[in-house]
């Protein structure tokens, strides 16, 4: 169940919060597990057993691994860790990648790939990575195992981050579930973050998404339309994901679990490395802590570092989706990072910052073309159309239509890409006394009401009985 | 001192802002949640023109399959407090943000709402064309005419928001025309519509054409139907507050349409419409009660029916079969002065035998009248026609053989059905005795049997089954 739905906002969330609030602190973790399971079942009841299996299996595996560690049986601990990680990866691979690899193999042998698509358990990429974090934190001795099933289960399934992240790591969450406190200041700040996230998702991302869908449906695009489409998608993806993360972080904070931010104005990065410090921070951290550093990280030869980076980025690409376009997208970012770190290190300093930002954003946006295209062929076709490949010139009527009808959304989105708006609102509420407070509250409330109208409105569909 | 004062003040202002925002948000959300829970559920939404979801029943089966949760979500969505108000707010915001689309409907100029032309399903179109050709080849003596009505956005692109991209539907229609025109006269409508653009051809809030649009189409098509004496038709406004399907779909409710019906100046005939589904005969093609309802376009025949028959007191031997969608419903008002019989078949809901219908109703003319949006996406016309063209000989042989076996269910069918059957056969004998004389006696026998069973659905089904068994 998505956060930006009527069911969540006006039924699940109020009921869950009241329930969570009235039980004693010691019982809250159990309640959190129960409401999280209802949350999961509401969206995808048939795969609830997958989630339950992950919770139970990783608890048991963590127990065994921890006891082996305690006994000092290094070798056996390693095997136990490998087995546990393998089971988690198998679960992910079975649902997410079977079709991809079988299809690629079939094509390699000249057969048509089977068209049956396995439905993916919601959030499996996220909760599996949380679970692996638990196992590896014990193995790498960043955290102790837990004897208490509730602690592990609540960590894996807590609903704010269950289906779309952020991918919190166990070492950051350990021990927090014993008696979670709901404080007024957490509630207030969390609600505010949630409303901001809702605004990003509903008013910006969904509107940009509709514009992008309109452009994708065109038979052919003038060059400027293709550029516009790429920009719409890039902004949509950011606000969709960042909005979702904001809502998740806000909810977690309300429940008493502050989580680090997941996005930090990525579209003002001045380099690819900088971009990945600002985009989906929790995923980058996960790959750094559990893949890159264990592989040797920066403390090895240049050749080995390049290999490590390629491995990490190949996996990052595959994590986002099982298709060659995602593999290419991962390699694209990995390659750019390697170039930036090893070849262009000194050159970077000579370029003014504004140009660095512009180039970075352009490279990232071109990467998204591969991200949104269903196949490599259509991605290349899109890029060709960005340079007039459709023979419709640079600009036509459709370009004007999409630009004009989405101009306000576009401007709002671009402003929200930078920190200035947020700063202004914050300053308003800090400095200008009562008047400033009223203004900033009014902004939030109007945004919230607009969000509700859009959420209700998007569920509006007339049933065209005897349509034609 | 001043310094420490601001230090103290800053966090409290921030906290106040947080506090008021959070409390307001919580109050709003809580009010909506409680309000939706407490207020009675609505059964029907006038604005959306559909029944609303009701509270789902909890059972272990629905819980396991997930339908309980999806039904619950629909229920919560549909019964949210102030649903229509939120929707109006959304449309207002959309327009304020400079957008010209809502619910996949273009908010066009002069208050027009325009649906997007359908992207055709090429396979379905080609199959329909193939079946229409086969149908004409099977019935070369029937005078057939075809037209496909473009949607408003295709004929009047100037009503669209500037630059709004639309699929070129006129090209699609031209494609169908080129594939058929050597066999069947095919009339394109855009010129006639554009020449009459000072009148309203399409409703502003509905996807249908107005009666005026249908009249223009009639004038463009009548020569091909062999109608050379034009009656003068007089319009009459029957409703001035029609909000059609596009208003429902977009949520845009700031326009109302006028519904007109036409009657010929000299109505020197009488007629009735026979509704086989209710077995009623009504001396009108208009169902005025529908003007009290939301969808006022249903004033024509009360909406779509699988098959309808209009009989007039004229005695000219002309009997028209129309394969149609709802666009034809408002077209028939102009045909009344010219035909003894008009049969409307809506292939989307029609599961009976066309061959039988053609003989029993002594069809002389056939009109294919569709909106392109339906034709582009619907395969049922091809289905119905393919039944008519497939293995005619064998089918009629099989039907003749099973005549005895089907006699029992036909007799046990309700008496009114039997009456209709008798009525049908007697009229066809009287009206077109010359026409049917060419048919062989065996075929004649099948006809009357089919006409009877046509009225009683169960027996028709039985006959179909036994025909299959025999074949």
C-alpha cells in the first residue's frame, strides 16, 4: 500500500498510530510488527509468507552466526554467513532475476524467451537488503546478534521503510525497538517531513509523470520534446523517490525512530561521486559498507579499485531492475565515476562549479534515459530523437503544448531541486516572528489540502456504462 | 541580554510552527477519517455516473486472495468524505496550474471537452474489414453503405488546446475507406461537419454527436441509401442541462449541453419500437424518462440494446439493418420516414444469428454506422459477421435437421415468445412475399423456426448446441 493513498492516509495510518500510542512502550515493537504485517498484506497478501520467511530465517541465521562468533569458530561462522546471505540473495534472485537470466539464456541459444512474468513481492529488494545488513553486521562485528525475535523482526518489517526504503542498516537500529518512545517533538517534526514528502510525491512527481507519459505516447518527438521528456522523467523520478523517502523518514520519526536523510539535493551535485553522496544515500552506503569495503575499498591497487567499482556498479544497476538497460545504466555511472576519479582528477579543479554541476546533471539525466526505456533499442532511439532523429525539427506544436501546460509544475520542481526554498521557509518560521510562522503554516496546510484533492481526484473515474 | 533573548526565542518560534502545522494536518486527516466513517455510504455517484463501492465482506477466501484488501481500498476511496468537492478542487487546481487535461480528457476551447482519439488496434480493424467484405460478397444483392464517425478532436482540431497532440483519426478512417470502397460505398463525414460548423456538431460535455451532427451525416449519406426526397426535419429542445460522459470523466462541471430531437414536418406515418429484451412495443423512439436521469443521451431508445426493431406503417418494401454503436441511436430519427422496418443490431451485445434476422426481417439495405473510437477497439462486429458468413450451407442444413429436436423447447417457451414468432413470420409473409419466394422451402422452414427461437433465448441456445452436435 502506497503512502499517498486514501486507504493509508485516512484509515491505516490513524488507526495504526492510535494503537501504537496507547500500548505500553515495551509492547510497541510487537504492535509495530503486527501493523507492519497488515500494511504488507494490504498491498500484497499473497507474498506475506515471503516476508515472514525472511523474518524468521534471518533471526535463526543471526542466532547461529552470533553463537559461532562467540565461540570463535571463524571458519564455521564464515560458512554460516555465506549460507545466510546466499539464501537471502536466492530469494531476491528467484523472484526478481529468474525471468531476466532465463530470457537472456534463451536468446543466447536463439530461442524466444518465455513471456510469463513472475509477480514480484512488494519491497523484496528493500527488505532483503535490510536482512542481509543484519547478517553482515553480525559477521563484520559491527553489531551483536539479538536473542529477541521481536527486535530482528521489527527491524526487517517496520512499515515506514518496508516497501521503498530507506535501506536502514541494523547497526544503526539495534536496541531501538525495546521501548520506542513517541515524543511530541518527533511527532511534530515527523509530520512536517511527511507532508513535505507527500507534496513532492503527489503534486510534483505525479504531475511530471503524467507529462512524461504524454510525451512517451507520441508517435515521434521533435528534438526539444525529447529533451523535455528526459527532464520530466528525471525530475519525476527524483521527487517520487525523495518524496517517498521523506514520508518514510517522517513516519519512522513519528514512531520514535529517527532515520538519516536519503536524498540531499542530488541535482546540484558537481560530480558523479558527489551525486552518489546525495542520491539514494542509504543504497550507496549499503553497497559501500557491504560490497565495496569488504572487497578492499580504496586501500588497494588502482586496477583492483577499478574492478571493485565496476562490480559495485554492475550490482547497483541490477538491483534497480532485471534488464540490460539497468545493467548499462549501472556501468554508465560506474564508468563515469572511474573516469572522474582516476583520469579527470586534476581537470575537475579547473572547471567552474556551475559548469561542473551542469555537466553532471546532463550525464545523470542521459543515464535516466536508459533507466526508463524498456529496451536498449528504445533508449538509443530516444537519444537519437533528442538530436532530431524523428525528422520533426527542433520544436513543434507538441513541444509548446507540453512546455506550456507544465510550465508551473516545471518551475516549481526546478526550484525544489535546490535548498533555497526550504531555507526560505525555515527562515520564515525562525525569524519573522508570529507573522512568519503563520505564513509558513499556511503554506504547509494549503499544500496538504492540495495533496488530498489530488489523491482523491486521481481515484476519480467515471464508469462509462454503454460507453459508445 | 538581547542576544540571549533571540536565542531563546528562535527555537520556540520553530516549535510553534511545527506544532501548528502538525496539529492542523492531524485535525484535517482525523476529520476526514472520522467523517468518512460516520457519514452514511453513498450508493451512486451522479458526478461520476457509476455505482460506488460498498463495504467488502470479510471471508478467509477474500482475505487470502487479496481481493478483500483491494475491495477495501476501493470502498474507502469511493466513500471518502467530500469526494466530489475534492475532485472539483483538483480540477480547479489543474486549470490554475495551466494544464489542459483531466482524466485523459482535453479541456478544449469554447467550453468543449474532447476525448482523445483511440489508437486503433490494427488486427481488429483488419479483421473487421475482412469480415465486412466477406459479408458483402455473401449478400451481393443487399444495398450496403458504411460510415465511420470521427471524434470531435479529429474534425475540429482548433477546439483543442494549442498544440495538444492527438492521434490522426481521419487517416485511420481513410485507411478503412480505401480497403472497402471498391465494394461498399463509404461516406466520410468531416467535410459535411466542417461545412456546418456554425452549428454544434458534438456535445461539449459528452463524447457523442448532437442530433444536428447526425442530421448532417444523414444528409451526406442518404443518396447512397437511395433516399432522394428529403423531408424537412424540425428540431425540438428536450433538455438544456445535460452533463455527459466527458464531464464525468474529467470532473469538469462548468458547462451544460442542450439535447435536441428532430421530427419530420409531415409525419404521415405511424410507428412503434419493439424492445425484445423487455418485449415491449412503444410508439416512439424516444424514452423521455431518461431525460430525468444523468445520461440524457439515452433519450434515444433508452440506451443501447442488443437488437431493436422499428416498424412503420409505410409500405415500400424497404427494410434497413444497421450494425451500430450508440452513435446510431440519434441517427434513426431521420430514417423513420423512409423505411418499413429498421433493425438496429449492436454487435457488442448481440449473440443471435444474423442470417436468420436478414431473412426474417426481409432486409434490403444495410448500414454500418460506428464511431471510429468504437470501431478501432471493438472486435464484436467481426464476430457477428463471421457467424453469418461461415459455412452457410452446412449451418442451415444442420439447423434444418435439428428442427425437430428444437421444437420441444420452442413450444415450452413462454406464450408471448411464441406470439412474437408468429407475428414476425406473418409480417414477413405479407410484406415481402415476392422477396422470400426465391428461397428454397427448406430454408423457409428453418427461418420460421429460428424466428421463434430468436425470441426465446433458451431455445436458441439449445438449437445452437444441437446444431454443433450435428455438425
